[in-house]
């Protein structure tokens, strides 16, 4: 099949697909759309052309209208709902001990994988630490890294409160993974220039998807940093050759509910 085909019986020649194509590789003025001369080379398979066609007339080589999920207006959030959902999000640091079903964790990852990436490269890969004992083991390895940094890089350790976290650990309190039942990491090849931002966006989507599914989540910054620089933890995680961690997140059922949105300082905006 060519890059895309158009069902002429459905096409209204409205050129919406021409307008939304981010690469500008669809031609057609008051006519049935067709691929531009360099379309095969430049297409990033984003699916905008398929998604925006009102009549489902255009089928891309990588996806048809029937394969795509239809947007249901009745599921759209009203403005007030969206604002409360976003502002009401809390970073959860107290979790129930019961685990999250693997199918639900997989669903969260699938939702989060829809996040944007440069040129639709989709470089994000996932590592889900579902075994609670493995999460505890990883937290212990992060503590080992912290003890090393306290000895070797005391100024850095002080700046990010490593002595405090280690002290809590020695008291039996996990301030690394917060006793969360699961940790989810994003990783990608270190040479992919799109990877860092794509992984950050994906985890942000995961955090919001978790909230929508009745779960809690929190960025596991200490795990992420140690995963980049501490060889014992890198060996434990077993990421593919050339890959590095680009973010980690704790996931589980929140032990507590929140009833108010706390204050935050006013947004600092510059207008030009």
C-alpha cells in the first residue's frame, strides 16, 4: 500500500488532512488529497491525518480509522473538572501495602505511552518493578549510593539532603521509595536526543493516569539519579545496553485522601 489511501466516496475535499499534517507532505487543493513527492521520506506516522478526517476517508499505511479509538464527546472533561483534576493532584508518599493488579499497571503504561515525543520517535521504554521485595532491595541500593556520596561528595550530598534520608533509613523509615509497592522507570538509549523530554512527558502522563484510576504516584528522584550513576543499581535494573534511566515513579494505593487544594505561589509570568 502507498503511504495513504483515500476513499473517494467519503472524502469531502475539505483539505483538513493537508492543514493538520505537521510535515506538510499532503497535497490537495479542492481535490482528493495525495502524498507529496517526498512524503515517504518525511512522514513520521503521527496519525494526525487519520485522526482529523471527519468522515474517516483517509487510511494511513500504519493505521486505519477503524483501528483508532474514536473520541467520545461525552467523556470530555468540562473546564472546571479539568482544573480540579490537575490542581488536585498530590504527590503521594504514604501507600497502602496491597499491590496494584498487573493489568491495571499495564493499562497505565499504555495510556502514558500516548504522550508526545519529538518527530513521533516514541523512544520511551518501561521497566515496572512490581515485586515489592524488589522495590525494597532497590531502595537499599539507593541508600548505599547515598552513603558513598556522603563520603565522597559531601557538598552535593548536603544539597539534596542525603544524610537526612540515610538517617531515616537507619530508623526503619523508607524515604527513598516511601514503602510504595511498585516503582515504574522510563529508559531509552542515551544517544537519542528526544529521550529525556519524551520520558519526562510519559511519566507525567502516568502520574495523571494513576490519579484517574484511583491510584497515587510520586516521582522517585533519588532512584532515578542513583540509576544513572550507581553501578550496583544499574546491574540490578538490567537495562538494555546503551540505555539510561530518564525518570522513576512510585505507584500504589494512597493510604489517605485529600480534601483541599493547598496554596501555591502565584504564577510568575512575563508577557511580550
